[in-house]
């Protein structure tokens, strides 16, 4: 009986629900697809634009009988729809045989003087600062956001595959995307309700999160952090919009006329406001651009509606579709405010139409705007705790009132579906595999520990030969207030065990007061960093490079114990104070000596350094955003600067410590998003050591004898080639993101990306420090004659995962064994 009633109810639902769906391809008379053709429902503001391949799909809640298809240079065609659902439509447009009086056709590079669409665009630029919340002294509004992930392009073959055997119940409730027309299965949903307050005079803004609810992978902060960074806020009036670490030229950009074609297409009333419709599409392929249209008011020139779809040829990996909609509400005759923001991304390995992927969807709704309410400055500086347990425990009544946009049936079913899936062993297995690949740790829930890091299991170097490493950490949850972690390693050549262990305890969550300590006894390559290591668990890639350039024999035995206290009384401003005791000796004395002059030694020479240091560090990371409130947090963005000021005081005598000295160090790293020409990363480091210290405590200009491209090192320097007690270094690396290659016909389709870099270092070493380390068997040289410099040219995105860098040494070519040229590379899954 149920099997009979279900299709009956389904039929009644379809007949009783007014909805129009269209999809297909637009071609010319030769059968070639017409990209960026306009597909509209007549006498409305609803419609879409074909993609690069001439295909389109659109859903409307309205009841329409016809569509109108047009493109510049072709005759407009009106088509009667056969029903409510019209898929696989094949529409052929004829070339225009005569010029219509009311239509101006623009091909190639448009004239900025004669195009009415560009005249309107100029008025948008002049008015944009007068629209929105920034026109008032202060403001507040409610904000509701939901983020969803769905498995898409589901067909019978997938449902019947071995992978989903036993999980067929997942596919009982499938829906189709109103953007792409593909079936999808919801897998994750996160909802957040908050109140936002701002004062334009004080230039302060704060957001109080009142509710947070998730289902699916919500307990995994790595996934949540990825989602947060993926869907960062943006403003369509900005010249460039950042998505997936890329800068896309906004269709409202002042530079848009250089990359887009604009056509004034239509005009109509929207909410009693007369609006113009402007279609835009890119001039060239393979650039980071959109295609779509927007509606703009004829008097205030504020955008009322806009949709943006990234072209398939855009130089971006693993993303097949990006579709954005924004709607703005009328507050008064002159003020438009953001009402709804919708973004859909289709993640897939291939951009082919039939390829399967995962939808990522974010919907943000804004309401209840209030303006010019006086509040003291202290109100904005008093931040609420977004990790208050009450925020995550709001009841159904709260969410009924908080949802500014109701969940649809599919979204409502996610909570039940995911609760069920958590109990299915096969699904848990899939989840665990993905989690291990992402974190590098195997979770042992019944013991509350993780095994790993798996990516550090194997290594090789000249001192240890092949080495193996295994470790574990405590793990009760993402927000643990304390964590213990350790590892053991064994070298098959030196036949020695190594170890490292640490403990971290969060004593005060508000001020991020953390006490930590640990011990490490291992072999390390210290010549890859200007700053002495205090990390008892980490290990540089140079210490275990499977392939190196020349001999990787300048290695150090290190026995390091540390204890420190850290606090963050002000957001993104951290203070750290601690002590460290280290013992240093060469791991291969016959090839690399750390000997120094020691009058107290019977031989007059010592081969081991014992040193106790007190360290004070200030770290400032303005703009950094994190997630979580435990002793370890995840960073969810990468566009913040990092400033570090460190002072180290070495004490002699205490715990048999050998040297009394001081060291002051400063570093500043800044990423620069340079609009349409890519991303520049810059780093400046300065340092000065006061007092006499041996080689093991001097500052080594970081070289690189591995085959991997590493930032902030000098790939054509050997380890310990330059040693200093006073230094200054500069690193500049710019990724054009394919800006140049996209203009070269033979390279355009490869979606390669060009990277250039330049690096420089100046330093000196005192005669006293050279004399102190005279027994060493390597020369102590500093780049004091002139600044040492290198430059490089790189090609990224080779087969979407590889990058090759060609590195050139600029000077000091007369040095023994100098490497004038080298090739390094790396791989990774980057957008």
C-alpha cells in the first residue's frame, strides 16, 4: 500500500507546486556553443546566462510559459515551454541580418565613451560609498548563516556501487540543485545566529554569536576551519573579491572595463524601484573572472540584485562551479542594504559536466537593521565568548525564531540522517580514512589517544641512515584544556633511540594562559633557521630529506628541555616567557665539528655546548582568525601578518651553562593580495648577538640542500655556508596566478602559474667569535663583503599538483663548491 501511495502523493505535490525548470544548450547555426547568452523569463528579473560551453540551467518558483534567449550579434528567440520541467533543450540562434534601432551591438574591446552600460557603471562607482550601513553613525542587525555540504551527481551506478552497499537508505531523499540541475545528498549542515554591532565613528565592530548548531562533521575543527576560510565575507563593490586564495576581478570593479564586456540589456520595476539590467562576461579565457548580470536602481545607482558565476576556464583547481547571488533591501529612497547572500561551490577533480563532486553552499540572511543607537566604546570592546557551551545547546524554540530563512525539507532531514550514519560502521570507516589523511593521526577513541603523526614515520640522513618514528597524543576532543604528546625514533646506522615529549595546559581560557614544557633528544639540522629551536616535537624536512644536494652531514645532536608560560590578554597579541636548557654536539664529528676554545678543558677545546637561556617573545598577528577554545586552536585564514620580537638571555654557570650572552631578533612576514596580478609574500628578519658564543649558538643564514622548494630559505646555499652574529635578510615571492600565461595561446589551456622570487642576506661575524670557534673544521664566513642574493623563476600548477622552481645564485660564485643554479620542487593540492 505504501509503495502505491508514494507516487500518488509525489504526483499531487508536483501538480500542486508551481515551479519552472529549464536546462539545455544554446548554439549557433553551425552547432557551435554560444557562451554567455542571456536566458530570461519575459517581463521578469529572473533568468541566467549560459556557461563557457553554452549550457544553462535555472529554476524559478514562478509559473512561466516562455523563455527569451538573446546574445549580441544574434536574433533574439522566444521559445514556448512544453511543461513545467524542460531539460535538454537545444536552442539555435541565427546571426542578426539587420541592425535593430534600439540595440547597440558591442564586439571586441568596447568603447568606454559610447556604451550606456559603462556610463551606469561609472555612476555606481561614484555612489557606492553612500550605500549600506556605512551611511549611518552606528548600526546593528541580525545575521543568520547556514553552511551545507552535499554529495552531488548521484545516479543509479553510484547508488549500486560497492562503496555504498549497505548505505542505500542515504539516497531515499534526493533533490536537484536549482543552479546546476544535479541531484545531491546533504552530508553536513552548520547554522549560526548572531547579532552584529558597529560604530562608524569609532571604526569598531563586534559580533555576538548567540547560537551555533551543526550536524555531520561538526566535531572536526579541521573541516570547520576549512569551511570558515572558504566562505569568508566579501563586498561586491570592492575591486577584487577573494575566494579560495585567489583574487577575482569584481564586475563592479573600477578595472572591470579592462576584463569584462558590459551590455545594457533590460529595465523593469523591482520592489517599486525602476532598475536597469546589465549583462557582463569576460573578454578573455583562463582569467579569474565571472559572468552574470546585475540590476541597479536608476536614481541611487545602488545594486538591487546580482549573480556571479565563475567561468569554467578560470585558472582554479578542484572547483567546477562557483555561483553567487546577492539581494539588497530598500531601507529608504537612497539606502540599500544587503538582505541575502548565497554562494554555491562545486568541488570536483574534473570540470567535465558528468563528473561527481561535493557542493559547498553558504546562505547568509540579514534582517532587523537598526541605526544610530548610541553605545559607549567599552560596549564594542567587550567581546562575548563564541565558545560558551550555552551557544551550542540552544533548543528548538530558539532556532525556530532565529532562522531568518527556514530550512527546506532536505536540510531538515540532515540532522536525522547524520545521527543515523554515525551508527553505521561502514560510514565511520570512510570518515576515519578521510580524517587520517587530513590530520595524519589515527584516532583510538576508547583510549582517548591519537597515533601519529604518520607523515613523520620514515626519514633518512647521513648520521642515522634510515630512521623510523612513531608517536601518540592524548585526544578527548577538539577543545581539550590539556594535551600530552610524544614520539620515539630509531636510526638504523647509529643504532640509537631518540625521543621527544611535551605537555600543554590551558589554565585560563579568557586570557589564553598556557603553561607548557617538554624534552627532546634527537638529531637535527639546525642550519635551516635563523632562530634557535625550542620545539621539542617538530622536525625540519632538512633533517630527514630522502634526496639531498651534496652531503647532508652538518647535523647536530640536541638534548633540549623547555618550560614556558604563554598568555594572550589582547586578541592576536601573545606574550611568552620561558627557559630552555640545551646540550649540543656534532652528530658526525669527523665531517662537521662544533668544537670551540675552552681554557677550562684539559685539552683546551670542548666539543659539547651546554647552555641555559631565558627567552621572552612577543608575537602579534593582526587579522588572524582562529577556531576553537582549547589548548590548541586552528587558524582559519592566511592573509594576516606576523610580527615577532624575541630576546634571549644566555646565563653562564647556572646548571653548568657555558656562555653569557644576549640576542635580539625581529621578523615581519606579510602577505599582500595585489588585486588581479596575484599574491606577494614578504619577510624581513633582523638579529644581533651580544657577547662571544661558539658556532652552535651563532645565527646561520638558512640554506637548503633538499630538493624541496621551501620559503624563507636560500636554495643555493649549503648548510652553514654563511654564519653570522649580526644579520638582516629579505625574502620576496610573488605568485601571478597565471596572469601572464593566460595571455599566451599555447600555454593558456594548461592553467600554469608563474612564480618569481628574490632573496637577500647581509651579515657579519666578529673576530672574537671566529677565534672562539677556530677548532671547527668548516670555515666561518659571513656575507659582509656585499649582500648575498638569489633569484628564482617558478612554474606552478603542473598537472594541478606540482611546482618547479629554477633558482639562480646572484653572487659569491667564487666560494668553494658554490652552486650557481639549482632546481627545487614541491607538490600540494592548491586551489
